């Protein structure tokens, strides 16, 4: 979510970002991110590489900033053409893919950290997310016009398939890492969908607003999903919506290729972000200075909060001390996706009204001529 506080998790630990700064907390030491330039440039997107050796972010000053995590240091600062909406590393850590608001995807070299970006593909609509298959064979892009495009990464002009079915912008896409033929997608139409993306086949669709209210119709209280996170151990999926303090938990049945709704976690405070860490559990970052981070463990098939954990205590204290930085980069979440919804204008009603007024004026003029 552009400009809001967020979590990024890797083997090197957790990064909490807010505004123009970030805090990196590893399992063995703490690193404090510093403001890269004076000013109020907001971080728009960030991610770790799969190995955890690299961390990249983009800001609203059109900069792509690459870090090495062993030890933490800035490797390069490069300029991008447009403000970015999403970025991801290739599995080999050789490239960073950056999607922008104009609908283009550029690739930037990691091994040559000062090399300019290369245009890989383009859409006619704003891109909201980009993902790669685990083997780097396919590149998947999601746009504002309800489309998910699947292309060959080696030749992006060759389109393998489209995943069509959403009725609003596609907010997030996620290729399941231990089941690389499956794709999860979410949208402003308030649905979570499961796909066999290589052939563009939809396997399942969940209306999330019906999970909150079983009697609700699909058009009632629509909202978008701001985060999809996945735990490979038990095939658990957690999704966070952008305007309600609720996390929905699903489990993937890899044999039947179906999603099973398991649990709903509700919170008293606004939830900024969530992330699974395989060895720890589900991390939850919320708008509460006294308890900014929560950690959930799986117990008897249910995700339960825990209070006694050294890592949790360490991160909470770190965030408490730097709360101004975290809170300052977290504007209201209700408008995160609101500008992306389609709006319709009823021009015909106004036209007919004015036409009727003109007809009445002409009739009155004719009457005045007959009876001066």
C-alpha cells in the first residue's frame, strides 16, 4: 500500500517501513534505516529477494534503491520513468522487475547496480501488481482494467494466457510457491479467486463480503485486498482488506485445488500489514503504539495470539521507540484503492432535462407571439 506502514519478511528478518524511512530488524541484530534524502518522499513499494540477500524499494521521487543485507548497505540509487506500484526480484536474484502507473514493466540488473532499466512489456492500463513464477518462466501482471496477463518472461511479447473474471481492478496477485501452477488474485470486486494461470482457468471464487455477512449480496460493501501472504508449511493463506480490521485465513487443498475458509481474525485497531514467517508465525502490524505488532501461532488448527516471545518483544520495543516515523508514513487506508473504482456518469438524464426546458421555452415564446 503506497505510503502506508508495511511489513517485509525474509530469512534476514523483518523490515517495517513507514513514510520515507524503514526499520530493519534481523534475528541476530538490529539495523536502523535512515532517511535517504531530506524531505517527505514516501516509499511506494518494497520487497526482499527470495534469498534475503537483497532488499529494494521505490519512492514517490521516482527512485529505485537497492540494498545488500549482508551487511546492510545501499548498493545503488537509480531513476525510474514513472512512479511505481509494485516490484519483485527474479528467483536467481539477477533482476528487479518494476511495474509503474503508466502500465509498463522495466527490469533492472542487480549484478550491475548502476545499469539503466530495460522495458520488458506494457499495458494500456495502470499496473497494480507484478509477479513471477518460481522458475522465472512466466511473468504475470495485473492492471486496473480487471485483467491478469500471463507472458513468457524470456519473450514478454508472447502472451501465454489471460485470467479473466474480475469485474473491478485487480489489486493483488500471488503465485503459490510450492504449487507453482496455481495463482491467487484479489480485486476491488471483493473476491478472492484461484486460477490455473497457464491456461487462464478459474478454479474457485470467494466473495469476501459474504464471509462477514452470509446474507450480503455481492454488491454490498465492496472492498479491495491490500495483502496476500502465504505459509508453505500447512498451505495457509492470510489476506488483509484495506478498509476493515479483519484478516481472513484460508487453507489450500492442493489435491482438490480448492480453497477452504478456516478463520477470521478481528482487531480493535486498524491493521496496516501482515506477513507470514515460516519459523515464527503470522505477524500483524497495527495502529497501536502500546502493541504495534502481534504474532499468531497455529494451535489445534486455529491461529492464536502469543504474548511471550523474545523477537516479538524486541520488535515491539523498537517500533514503540520510533512510533513517530511509523505513524507518520501511514495515512488513512480507506482511500487506498477508492480512486481506482470505476465511476459512471448519467449524462442522459441531464440532457433530457435541459431539452425539456428548451421545448417549454420555445412553447412560451410561440404563445407570446400569438398573444402579444
